[in-house]
C-alpha cells in the first residue's frame, strides 16, 4: 500500500475517465485519492466498492478517509497450527471446521473491524503442522495475504514487508527440573568418600592391633592376611559383637572397648543419615548453563524452522557450545515430543510458549520442565507477521496490533486459547510423573546393595576357584626357526603349589609389529578338546588399550612385571620372561569343572603364524 495521499485537479472528467483513474489507483495501490473538478465538486476514491467514487459534501472533514473499509474483500490465510498460536479443529456439534489460538482470534477480529472476508488457501487437517518458514515464503510470493503465524522480524524489501514487532521475547532452552533422587542412589550417598576414609582407617588400625596382639601377647605366628580381611573387625565397626585376639589381656580389653564405642557411633551416625535421606530424599542437581548441558545426556531439540535462524547466529553466541548436540525435527514431531514433557530431552522455547507450558505445569505437584536465565541464548526476539510487498492491509494492521496490546485483548485471547486447548485435549491436565511422597518397597530400591552383595560373592567364588588350580607343564615351539627360536622354555617347581616359569625367545627378524594372538582353552577328555574359550586379539592394539580385553588383561598382568614386552609395539629385542613365580590364587580363572586343561596360545606376525605356547593346568577341589 502506498501511504501517500493524492489530490488530483481536473477540469472535467467523463465516467469512463473516472473509471480509468480508479483502476489505475487500485493497480498501483493508492487507496487515498481525491478528485477536485472545475465545477467545485469533490470525489473520494472507494477502492474496494463497486461504486468507485463517493461525492463529498461541502462540509465533509476530513476529505481523506480515516478508517478503512474493505467491503468484504477476500484475504487468503492459513494457520500454522503450532500451540499456542493457532489450531484448527472440528466442532462436535456442527461438524464445521473452527479455529482457536490468539493469532486466529486477532486476525478474525481484525477482519470484523475492517470488513474483510478471511478465506483459507486450503483446508488444514487437525494434525497438520505447517512450517512458519513455509507460510512466510507463501506470503512473500503472493500466495497468502495474512498468515496466522509469527516469524522473526526482517527489514522490509521489494520481496515483502513485516508488521511492527507483535511480540518481543527471549529465546532459550528449557531443561528438566531437578527431581528427587531414586531411593537406590541414597545408599552411595551415605557411604561417601569421607565416610569410607574413616571406615578404612579405623579398620586398618584395629586390624593391625589385633594382628600384633596375637604376636606379642600370645606368641602366635604373624598372619598378615588379617590386615586385608578381618571379619571380626568388620563386625566391630558396624556395632556388632566381636572378640580381639588375646581378649583376656587388659590391653586387648581396652582396644575392644574403643572398637565397640567407635562402632556404636558409626552405626548410629549411618542409621540416622540413612533414615533422613530415605524419608526426605535430596534433589538432583539441575542443569544451569550451556557447558553442563553439553556434558549431560540430554538430547536438545529444535524445529526445522528454527534451523534457518540458528544458522544466522554469530559464532560468539552461547548456543555454539551445544551446537553439535542440537537435533532439528519437523514441526509435528517436535510439538508431539514437547507436549509429552519428556525428562530426557531439552527443548527450545520463547517467552510466549514458555508462559503456556508454565501455566500447564501449575496443575502438577512438581514441575517437569524448568527455565534458567543462564540458558538464554538470544535476549530479544522480534516476532512479526509477514505481508506481501506494499500490502493493502499493512497500515491498519499495524494500528490494530498496537491497540490490541494496549487494551489487554492479547492477554485475554491467550487465556481463552489455553482454555480451548484444555477443552480440546491438547493440554493434558494429568501429571505425567505423579509425585509420591511414599511408595511401597521395590527390589530396585536396593540396587546398589544387591550389586555390592553380588560383587562380594563373585570375588569369593573367583578366589575359591583360583585356590584349586595347579600348573603342570609348559611347551613352546617356533614354526620357522629362521624367524624365531626358543632358547629357554621351562617350568621349575619350587615347592608344593609354587612354580617358576622362564622363557627366552630369540627374534632373528626385527623389529616385530602387527602381532595377533589366538587364545583357546582345551579340556582333556579322550584327548584335548576345545572348551568354552576361543578368542583372537590384536596384541599391538591390546598393549595400547589393555582394558579392551578384560580376561587376557587379568592373565597378562600377573607376569608383566617379570617380562620385557610390557610396552607398545614394535619390539626390537628378544622376548623374555624371567622366573615368573606362579602361586595358587594369583590368577583370576574362569569357573571350570574339575579336570585337566590346556591353555593354547598361538602367535601371528605379519599375517603368518610364527609360534605357539601350551600351558597345562589341573583343576581340582
């Protein structure tokens, strides 16, 4: 629309000439035109009526119209159907399509005041979400006149114009609120680092006293294993009855009294602490900045529409910290996911959308999603409505938007929209995560207790297994003596249950790299047959990442200190294991039935098998 007022002076004009002037003014979007004739008559252009010219009376003031009347001119529109802006639905009583949301309410009131006929460009479906960028582009290319959406404000160009900013808001990321920790997590909190230091220090002090009492007062042989595991001291520290060695001696009685008092204090303290945390569980820490959000396990979701504006942001924007974690979704999928109020995801929002969700969560005992000021990445977002170039609706729409905000109609429409969304079931008033101040006992509540108990049983079982293995013999062989040769490969029995293994392999071609090992377990049953384990591994990769192969690492670390190949590839020296002492219980073995076994190790260098080792052991109870 051209805002200029035109006053044309003509000596005379026929009806045909008046029609041409009216059509030319409308074509070039000049709605404010007045004609003055020599006869003294004045005519005002009525651009949207069948009768183009209105005769002005001598006392008419002002001569240019101050109020627009579009006389049922058709304006094409479409809703974006994104809550809380707009939504189309089917009226259950009449079966007709209707609109709700503060954007349709504003445009329908604007159409009523200025006598405009709103018409949908196409019939939107209930669950159809239309991208605001698509609506923006449809408006700028002339398909739509007034879309029911708001997008980022842009300067007017020859391609289109934008209304005055209808909303000024912040753009931020909403994260899950801090929730009570699970009951199972209370137990690790009770057994904190400081508590463990106190318990271990107290345990070793009294275990050392108990060991020394047996040696000094009872003339017993020192058993240093009591320092590593003394079940009587453990009982004393948790406030249970126990007896120290030489319990008849006064010094032992005094130590026992101190142990009893310490155990009573510790057990009372832990019980009180545990009771408090179980009845009033502490809250988890909420994410408060972009660095914490980046390091968290939360997925960050934006819409594809917002992708357009995110790409325009400066590299100094705080959003760049989490840019790599952002997942852009289609509008429909994004709205559905955000409406579910997921605790495992973070969402982008603006002020007007957040007010909508904040009021929804007022119905809950505890909110699910929360706002934090340090998660704001754009402090001022100017939201406006796109219009066609020189739109005839621009000037009255600007004035109407200002009046709507000044009179409070916008706030009323937003509240009315929220009520409509509740009635239509678009807002779920039921708390998706109902808060329970007390719940029945569940097995998962003792997860860490079960985990500690199972770990202790496993360790005891492994120790039991290791105590029943015996090393019998070792065989070494090189396939190609031109490549390598075993100068020494022998097992020397020192005493019962104790053996010393020595090996010296001479490498004739150095350096050695690209090493692969095949580890296989055989059980003797009418000869040795493959049993339970057959694993191949890249030895060079293993030496760089030992924990990648847990079983082989537990086997290798027992003799790493007496070998010279405990470094990464390549190897430019002979391979030596010097007097490795194997004692029962020094290896972590697999749970196996009784019998004779062979551990078969086959070595490949540069994709060719070079050597093999056979280790013969016996498992017996």
